[in-house]
C-alpha cells in the first residue's frame, strides 16, 4: 500500500481523508451551483422575469462578495487603472452577460438541457483558443468535442419535439451564456495569477451584481421589489446557497485536491440537475436525456484527460 495514503498528518487526518473531504466539497459545490436553475424555475412560477430573478439573486449575494472584496483589498497593492477597466469588463462579460443569457434561456428550456449546454464551457474555451489563438486541436480533443456535442443534439432533439421554437430560442441563449463565460475564463487567466482567484472573483462579482441591480431599476419599477415572502426565501437560497457558497467551496476544493480533480468532481452537476428537475419540477427523465447526459459527460472527461 502507498505510504502516502497511510501516513497521518499532525492534525490527526490522513491524506486519504483530506482528499475525500476535498472531493466532497467539490461535489457539494457542483450540486449547489447546478441547483441555481431549479430555484430559477421555481421563481418563474411567481410570474417573475429573468431581469427580476437575476436582480434578487444579486441583491442577496452582493453583501457577501463586497465584504470579501474589502477584506482582500486590505493590505493589497492598489489596482492600476488598466486593471480596473479589465475587471469591469470581466465582470460584465463573465458574470453579468453570462448570467443574464442563462436566466433568459431558462424560461424556455428544461433545467437538464440548460445544465448540459453550460457544461460545454470547456469546449468553447478550446474552440475559441483554436480560432483566435491558433491553438492546435488534437485528434483526442476532436473526439471529445464530437462526443459532447452528440450528447447535446440527443437532448436538444428530444426537447425540441416538446417545446418547438421556444426550445431553440432557449438553447441559443444558454449557448451564448456558455460562450460568454468561456471568454471570461480565457481573459482572466493572466489576472488570476497576479491578483489571486478569490480577489478576482469577488471584484468581478461585485461589478456583475451592480450591473444586474442597475438593470432592474432601469427596466422595472421599484414596486416590483414587493413580492410574496416565498420569492424572498427562494432568492436568498439562490443568492447564498446557489451562488456564494459554490464559489468558495470550489476554491476550497481546488486548494485541497487540485483543479483537475475538482473539475472532474463537477461532472456530477448535470446528473444532479436532471434528477432534481424531475423531483422538484416534475420534468421527465427519459432514455434520450440519460444517453445525452452520458455522452456529454464522457466528452468532457475525455477533454479533461487530453493533452493541452
């Protein structure tokens, strides 16, 4: 047996226990983040629109991210003017635009299809890198892409038969969300190294929150803030449990088990969304959806294993 597994750390925990703990945190974060779509669907039952649902989400999450941003700001070197503009751009593209398109699309498609499309973000990163940065795509990566997109086609065609043009519109909007987040990932790489992930995310989320809340007051009357108590409760869950906690849990998991293992643990997200959608929303789980989900997860797994 590997001695690194059996050794005990000074705090009394073994490396295996620490790894399993980190893996559990990563899985929990992935499930909570995926539950965002379920909560949004429940909020839409109160005749809310994407603008209002997104604003309520950010109203509850902004105080936490602002507190973290202030904490990380203390003792840190001040941002340059260029970095401030970059952060504004990253916040608007990576979290505001991506979230807005996602919530718009959720009005028209099932949570299962939405989560599968968002799960394709790594493939968009690869395709954008190949197109703009002239990065070579290997045969294994092409196989991963083909497998993933075949899975999406399976689920899309199944849902298209039930929802018609609305499914096509919703899928297009969520695809735009995934592409926007892919752009954020590509553009944020250099800043993450300089500022640190926690500082960058807290700043960018503050920018996104302000944009979402400002959008609400521009497009909707202030009286729209008066909602049934259930809306406030679901929005609190959406803002804290489905937004703030997954961000910090994912970072904690990456610190403990590494980005690769944390990313692979995140593959539970689409599966959990599919079954939670059936349990809480009454959305059917069909063989087509299961086959499509399996293909998408297999494709992303192959992509994560392929050489850069």
